[in-house]
C-alpha cells in the first residue's frame, strides 16, 4: 500500500511469546511489591 506510511520498527514480540492472562495474574501474585490486601482481588480475577 503505497499511500500508507512505513511502520516504525518496534520490538513487538510475536503472539506465541505473549503471556496469557493467567500468567500475568500468577506473576502479580508472586510479585513482592503487591500489597497483601490486594492479593485476594487478584486471586478472584
């Protein structure tokens, strides 16, 4: 498509390397920076 601008090169990982939502929640539960009172909310999500 000649009328479109070139996409800038961005370090976007391919879909097979993206984390699932479950992995994100597990990482949050294991993160020491998350306050203990927030962890039940993450577990229920």
